[in-house]
């Protein structure tokens, strides 16, 4: 993932001296317009460029209308800062409504926290987490962090709904992620590809346990618990092979769903049951079903593969 904290440069409302440094609390909005590639193929370069430019201009105008500070636009995305989380939410709602009428849509991330503005750039983990939220969102979806949710008034919080928990790169704990309610106030069911997110339903989720076995190591994972695997002795399940990352992946259960959160450089092979195709995942999340095998960094058919067996058991 691009380190957005090192990339964006302020271009509006006064600018900053090259040696200035300021740490501020801000709501960070990243809107990444998607759909431009098929648009260029369908209508041609000139017409598509006009539509993309009009879309980005519309986003920037909405940001300015709500008092936001446009930082930079690179490619098809727009990064902005807001002093007020309420204003940022109003801007996002208007952007979502505006783009619903356009051939182009956006993936949007919203986060709140301390950022550093220095040497004409924006630095900090908050900006990078915002980029992660935007990159993980489905086209047309807004993903909102827990800290942004907590910065809102009670009335504004009621316009959001809890979507699920999410693992961020480089962080062990899971974070609550929110999204906008539908126009009629009723949460719509939405499942992302490979089960990155699953909406909460009105019925309580089923209680399950996830049992993981590797050689003589056996671990059980319950609701909202984590079981880590990797080469590091700090992991719950230690796999001592050079192709296994120190912190390779994490098993977790939330909302009655078992998930493998893969964050390694070499990837992981997953097979869910006899006769099922082996799936390769790297630095992404995947839902687990039934029982199967996990092979970090190697196909399970290779002689040196280290096989972990998992089984989902009703609670």
C-alpha cells in the first residue's frame, strides 16, 4: 500500500513554510474514484478525462463547501482534512449522493486523529489508516473508523451503522469499522469479496469456536479472540521455517464468522475441505468455513510445506 502520509502536499488555504511543523487533530477523508478504466475504453480518452476531471472537481467543491482543506489529488483520488468530524461526515454524505448520479463512483475512507503537517506534507499513521480504509472499501462504499465515530455527536452517530471488525496492516488488534446507513435508515446486507466484511444482522450471530492444530501445538479461538501464527516465539502457534514471516497471519472470530487475516510477504495457501481448490492469499482477509488446511508460504502439496489444520466447531 502506498504510504499516503509521505505523499500528499497542501495546495489550499495559505500553505505552510518549509520548516514549519504542526500537530493537529483532524478528520481525514480519502475519496478514490473508481470506474475510470472501463470509462476510457467505452467513451474514449478525451470524453473520459473530462468526466473524471468533473468528478474530482465536484468532490473538491463539496470539500470546500463544508470547510475542508483540500490537500492533494493524485491520479483518481482526493485527500482532505477537516477540523470538524461533523463537517467531514456531511461532506461524505453529499459526495456519496452526488456520485450516485454519475457514471463514476468512489471508495471512501474516514478517520480521525493527530496528523503532522510539516515541510508542505502530511505525515502520520492516521493518514495511512485512512488510505487503508479507502482501499478496503467496495466501490460506492464508505468505511469509517471507530475514532471518527467517537468524535461525532450522538445524533450524527445514529446515521452510521457498525459493519464489522477489521485488521489493519501492522496492528494486531481488530478495530470496529462503520459505514453509512441506507437512505431509508435500514441497514442493507452487503458482503465484500472474499468476506472482508459481513454486516451485523438483527439476529444474534451463532457461537462458534475455531480449533487450529500444527504438529504438537493446539490452540482454540473464540469470539473476539486472536490466535497468531508465525516464526516469532511471541506467536501463539510458532512455525519455524525461513519462508514464514515473523508475524505471518492471525485467526479470529467476530460476529459468528471465522477469518484468516493474512499479513505476510510470502502469502498463505488455504484449502477448505477435501476436493476444494487451494486458494492463495497475501495481505488480505478470507473467511473460513467448515474444516481445512492452511499452508504458510508453500503449496500444501510440496514436501517441505508446514500444514496447519483448522476446524470450526459450534459453540
